[in-house]
């Protein structure tokens, strides 16, 4: 999989391959476009009920297979 070209935007396939289209070999381009964006205040998602039963099953399976946990 590689870079998809020929569209209005460059996209990478898969999306995690962004480094393939970035050029880190030269100096930064001071003429590159700049955008003004509103500030962001990070926050939590609130309480989340966790269900670890599936993880406990995986842990037991790994221990049975000899993995040191």
C-alpha cells in the first residue's frame, strides 16, 4: 500500500503512513501555510465502567501457554 495521488488531497493508505508523505530531510519551510485555530482545553471523558473479564480470560490463556505475567 502506498500514497494515493490524483485527488484534491494527498492521502496515505493506510492512514498510519503519514510519514511517507512528509519531508524530514530539509530545513522547515517558513513560507508554509499557517492556520489560526481556537484553543483546546483537554478534558476527561468521565467515568467509564470497565469490564476486564475478556482480559482475564486472555491472561489465563497466556499463563497456560507459558507466558510470564
